[in-house]
């Protein structure tokens, strides 16, 4: 990469699962400088003279203004992205996904900074035909307001609309990304070790395996998800950063339609791998009603498969890593980070 194409990229949410992988990818594969911002940057192990760390909440007075002023591109990845929170902490979810980010969109507009915003596949809500792959222009169908599961989706979709409006009417340069069930090392947290409550399904199952408890299949685990390897998400984001003109005003689905499995199948593969790695018997799985697992107001989508033709066409991107190829590296990562502490907690 030539020096003239080097930029300063601010990554908001750099301490999270996706953010920490993105920062590593930018530093490793490009010459860009990175300003990494998050409340905590514990997951971010990489160090570089091109990396500035800012451990701070977005709401800290003056923070957003300073970060926007010092960067050419802002990647916004902060969110409370976890279905266990949508019906239990909905007000915080709305603020984190919408209210807190409106000032960022405004600042990027007035300061003429490019915004790459990570939205979510949840914006499609609960499509009537779960067998139909979702393309970027598919409609959004949400349940009634009492189904608070869709609080997050509605807030994320409203922010997408706000970004679109700032782009169309006030000249904001932006790209929106909708990730579909990205998994990999460092995802979420393990209950009782570095977090409380229920993380998303991968970390939830790994937490159960580490604790020697049964894996809980919500409503029998027959719902399906298509999983994407985190490294392939980062690859797509690097292409988006490298191609501003081609990606201007675009929204991209990023997911792997070929990796669709039932949640019960994911549980089966993870417990088989874990047992083989530890030399123990396979952990059992048991069905739990959704209302008992998540509480009132939860709702779910039967399946969510991305159509990714636009990303193939505009980014030349096509994910290839199968679930079988991803899971061993993930199990190793969780064992390395939590194995000792989980053993200690079990004694
Ligand atoms: C979540 C977020 O809401 C999305 O914003 C995000 O984009 C998406 O994850 C993602 O990772 O990309 P969802 O796929 O429903 O959506 O989240 P998970 O918590 O990973 O749940 C997947 C399925 O597994 C659901 O049917 C859930 O009920 C089930 N599940 C979860 C279990 O059966 N057992 C568990 O222990 C946890």
C-alpha cells in the first residue's frame, strides 16, 4: 500500500469481538493508523506504533468530536448485541444502538468524514418466508411492540435510516454492513468468569462445556443460523475500507449462506469436538422453553440466510470457511483463555 493511501481510521467498539479482530486486520494488512476506542480494550492484545488506544465511553464529553477530528474514516461497531438483553434492558439497547450514535452521524456529516457503520441482520426482523434468502432490499417485518426481541432491530434500522437520510440529504459518505452470525475466537463472554447473563449461542454452549453442564437448546434447537468466520468478515471490511467510491451509499449483507445449520447440530458438533479434545464423554443437550430461557417478550426467527450477491459483485468477496474448519480453532481459543479458570471454578 502506498503512503498516500494511508489513513487514520477510528474504530469505535475496538475492544469487542468484531472490533478487536478488525483492528488486528487493519494493522496487519494495511498501512493505516488506527484509533481504537472502547470502554475496555482487554480483548485487544495487538500493539503497534500505528495504534492509539482510547479507553473511554462514547458519551465522554468531547470524545466523539476529538476522534472524528483526528480520523479520516470512522468505523462504528458499538452495540449491546445480545438477544438476552433486548427484552430485559431495552432502554439501554435503544440508546446504545440509536441515541448514542446520532451525534456521531451528525459529526461525520459536518466534518466530512466517511462512516462505515456495522448494523445487523436483525434489521430484517422475522421474515414470513424463512426459506427465502435475504437480500439488501428485502423488507423488514417486526413482531408487535410487546415482543421486545425486536427492540434492537428497530433501533438499528432507525439508525440505518438516519444514516441514509444524512447521506441523501446532507452529503454524508457512508457504507452500512449487516453481519450475519459471525463467530470466532474471543466472541462474547463466559458466564461467571468475565460476564454475567447469557451470551450468544456460541459462547453460551462453550460456557456450558467448560462448566461441565448440559447445553441448553431453546425450544429444541430447531432454528437455523448461517455462520460466518470472523476473519472473512474482516476481509470484507478491509475491502470496503479500500474501495470508498465503489461502496459509497451501499449496504452490504456479510454472511455465509452455505454454513446454515440447526442450533442442535451446532451443539452436537461443539460437544463432539470438546469431548475429543478433553478425552471426556460428550456433554448432553436439553431443550428449554424460550420464555424460561430469555423471559417474557422474547421472539425468534426460524432461519436467516443472507443473499450475498452484492458483496460478491462489488467487493469480489466470497466466504469459504466451513463450520467444520472453524470450530476447532474456536474451541482451542476458549480452552486457552478460560480452561484454567473454569477448572478452578468447578473444584
Ligand atoms: C443475534 C443478534 O441479535 C444479532 O444482532 C446478531 O447479528 C446475531 O446474533 C449475530 O451473531 O450475528 P441470534 O442469531 O438470534 O441473533 O443470536 P444467538 O444468541 O446466537 O441465538 C441463535 C439461536 O440459538 C437462537 O434461536 C437462540 O434461541 C438459540 N440459543 C441461544 C440456544 O438454543 N441456546 C443458547 O444457549 C443460546
